[in-house]
C-alpha cells in the first residue's frame, strides 16, 4: 500500500471510530446517565427517568431501585476526565512547579503508548483529556495525539506556559476544547510567583491564541502573594476577552513541597476566598472556575448543599471523577497525587478501576475522622485536599488541615484543653 493510500485508510478508520464514538456522548451510570452537551459545554448528570427520555436503557445496571438518582454512593463507572502529563520536560523552571519538571526527563511514554492509553480511556467512556506537563507544546507529535483523541471521541484540552513552541499551539488551537495559559500575576507579579520574568511572553502567547480561538483562558495558582491581585487578574482576563479564569490552590507537590510554607494562602485569605471571587467575577462579568481543592473554602460560607450538588460542585474526586497519569504512564488519583504503590499504568486502568482497594484513601473518604465525619458538606467535599493532608499531616486520609472548619475545630479543641488544664492546675498544686 502506498503511503498516500495508507493515510487515506487511516483517516477513514478514524472517521468510523468518530461516528461510533457519538454513541457514547451519553454514558450510563447506576444513578442514571451522564450526558455531554456541546452548547453550553457541560457534563450533565441525569436520573433514570430523564435518561429514558433520551432513549437510554440501563438494563441490569438499573436493577437496584435505591440507586436511582443517587450520585456518589459508589465510584463512577469511569472517570469523567483524565489529566495526562505527556512529558515532564520543561525549560521554564518555575519555583513551585508541582511536577518538578526539568529540561531533561527520562523514561517517558512515547506517542504510541499514549495512543494506546487513549484507546483504553475511550473504551472506558472518559469524556475529556487535560493535556499538560512539563510543557506538552514541546512534543513534536502533540498534533497527531490531539487528532487521535478527537477520532476516539475525547475532547482534548491543553494547559501551557505559552513560553515554548507557540507556533505548534497556534496551529492546533482550534482542535482543543479549551486552552489555558498559566499566568499567576501581571508584570512583576508573574516573577514573584514563578521566579522569573515571563509575563510579556506569556501575554503575547495568550493574545496570539485568542486570535485563533475563543476557547482560551488563564490558569492562576493562588498564593499569599497574588491573592490581593485577583481583581487585577480578572480585569486582565476581561480585557483579553478570555472565556474563563481557573483558580488553583497552591499544592505541596513536586517543587511545591519546598515552596509550600512560603506560598500557601493564609487562613484569613482562605476564609475570604469565596466572597473575593464572587465579587470579582460579577464586577468583571467573567466565568471563574475553582479547582476541586477549594471546596472547604466554599463550605466555610455555608452555601446550600442542594445548590452545590445541582451544579455538580464537588471536592476531592480524585480516583473517581478524575484521574492523573504521570509522564511514564503511571496512574494517580489526580495530577497532584503520587501514584498508588503497585499502581497500574493507564493501559491497565479498566481492570484496576474495579478493584476494591483502588486509590486507597481517595475512595475510602467515607471513613472520615472529625470534623469531616459530621460535616454537612462531607458528601460533596470528601475531606478536602488529600495532597495537602499528606504533606502537612503525613496521612492523606486525615481532614484537610487548611479547611477553615478543620482549623476552627482544632482551635476549639485547644481552647477546651487549655481550660481543662487551668482547672486541673490548683489540684496538681495541692498534691505537690
Ligand atoms: S470539615 Fe472536612 S468535609 Fe467539611 S468542608 Fe472541611 S474538609 Fe470538607
Ligand atoms: S487531592 Fe483531591 S482535592 Fe487535592 S487536587 Fe487531588 S483531587 Fe483535588
């Protein structure tokens, strides 16, 4: 077969796969189904009655009547999205890089290994891929992988620093569901968070990408140094006509472990997070998304649990709604978590997903200690960010120590213990 014919055959095979993949724009679940909408872009959880109205029939999956409409009683049948760290190579050298990326990385998966991983994820029914690194824009085969994902019915999204191989990103821009450029501060504030002056280049990349697609936004890692600058960042996003700002809590992973104490927000800032974001989003008429680790900071303001559930606002859903994969293909519960010991590669995910002990504390969130155990947000929050618990407490199953409710409970315990010590003191003195 000539190479031209081979290319045509391969293109036809992808088209057939793409048509087949349309069948799973709705994925059956014991509670009903998950429907993928394109306008507005959203994944919508529906109960069985609604799923039936879409022509779906869950068969044996729907035998248990008590599961109808109940989300979170058991893990989903597959993740909604997979965060693939395609490479850990990157020249930027950001001081808080959560993957500790360097210009020289080794034992990384090849294009064909990632394509096989995409086959596995497509067969499981995953909807979205979040492609990151390192700097994925440096990979010469990024475009082919993006097309492969599209052909298998998955929507590829990209996070990039904008500092490297911009031409490749620009060429591929219309093929991504969303591109977010990492910008944590404007002008010199960029340097304060990242450790080098890259704002002008990142801003240039953002403007060029925006000229090719409207589906572009910024990722902002929120630290104690840029918290007071969020309003400026929102104004900037509005001025650049971006479609979203995504706020990420600073995580103690990679080089972020060393930088954590100096970068993580103060308790006062964590408590002020939700009103600050709401005010800025309204003022600048922006869509602002916050990452899963911010659920405790939302719960602090006691929003309605029904409202949060109806908007599918969940906390730590690693190993359930989402998974991560390291550059060598090892699966982790999320992109910030370490792979489980004896954990699988993405190629083995379907089998691992069914195991009772899969993802350890991430799946065992119901066995919570106080105050999570009796917290009315626990079924949504799932105990806060396990990556933070692991670093600060040495145990990812313990309540998130930065959660305002956990901090308040600890302060109450301390106050009780101090009061009790003061009461005991005279007795001790009598004994002496
Ligand atoms: S107490 Fe626990 S469950 Fe409740 S908001 Fe805080 S971390 Fe989440
Ligand atoms: S540990 Fe949980 S909350 Fe933290 S980043 Fe991972 S999935 Fe999100």
